[in-house]
């Protein structure tokens, strides 16, 4: 199991080729607003994420694992709760 404790916002400063080749994780809003969670990436590696409290993970952000590998975050599509009558 890998640990990710660093987040690069929007992959800033990284080469686009590195970001494009990186494995991905698709996270919904409920998970992206947490600072500690466990997830499986697109290559079936289990990642334990430990980020500073108060930070929100956004689609396009890049997680850095303790072995130096990169993981690109994708915002999972979610249905909007628009069932309320206007």
C-alpha cells in the first residue's frame, strides 16, 4: 500500500507528458473534501491519502506517493439533486 501525503494543485510545474501518463483516481465530492481516505487507482494500487486538513482535492490535481510516483485526480461525474419543485 502506498501513502500519498503531498498534493500538487492542478499539476502546476509538472510536464504535461508526466501528468498524462500518470495513473488516475476518480473521486466524488464526498471523498475529495476529506483529508484522509483510501482509494484504488487505475493500475489497482491501493493508496492511503493523508493530506493537511482543510484542503479540498479538485479534478486535475496530482497526488504524490511516497515512492515518488504521481496519481492524477479526476472528479467523478455525479447527478445533481434537482428534484425539488420550484
